[in-house]
C-alpha cells in the first residue's frame, strides 16, 4: 500500500459516521423544539427552518462526533446573510467573564484592519445583540464573509444527542424555549447588522 493510499484510508476512517449514528434523528427532536417554524428536510442530517409568514430562514446540520464507546450528535445552525461582495473575513465571538457572563468578545481571525475597526466594536457593543447573546448557551459562533455575503455558524450546547453503547442509551438535550428565543433574536439582529456591511 502506497503512503498516499494509506493516508487516504486513514482520513476516510476518521471521517466516517460513528457506529450507531442515525441521520435525521436529532433533527427530528429539534423539529419539536422549533415547532413554530416550518421544517424542510434537505438531505439526511440537514434541514431548513423558516417562518411560515415568509420571514428569514436558516439551515441546521447534524455534526456527529465519535467518542470512546459513545458519540455525540451536535447541531450546527447556519444563517446566510446576503450582501455585496467584499474581502474575505472570519470573526469568532465568545462570552467574557470567568464566573458570570459579562459581555461578548469578538476576535478577527481573517480580514483587513479596516474591517476589524468597523465590525468588532459594532458586534461587541450593540445592545440588542448583547441582550440576545448573553443568555445564549453556545459553544462556537463564527461569522464568515465570502463573495455571497456572510455565513453565521452557531453550535449550541443544547439541541444535541448523546448516544452511549455500553450501557446502551440515547439522550436528547433539548433546546429550551428561552434558548430558542435567544437564538432566533441573535440571528435576527446579526442579519440586520451584517446585511449593512
């Protein structure tokens, strides 16, 4: 076996879904948590959610992660904000405060100094965005700009499933009503802020 094919086989092994992963099961649980929104299955493990009255929509993709004798199925919420073409940029947001959340820090991972000077103070200081983000339990939130506009990717601590093989059990960690409202308010405000940039 050549080194190239050996490396490819190893990559394929790590990319394959964990044993026992059932595409769409976690999304079906999430569908109940987002019952006020219309849900359209797009492919196994991917669905679109939108308001019935024609409001904005977003996609949710299952992200299975293998662990020892278990796996997690996390949900990644993806909001596309159309915009004019501009230089590529990537911003990551996180909560600040050691014990209690005190604010939001935005860090430019890719982009120009002009973008950083314009966007970072806006994201860290907008009162409506902070009101939505502070109670939101997210583990990853990134904003990426490309030639189509902005892509917001948010991974929540809830809306996930824990699947254990020994002993065998499945547990869905639901997206509570308060977290759902904070998530939707965050997306609505980011849509307004990023749509103008």
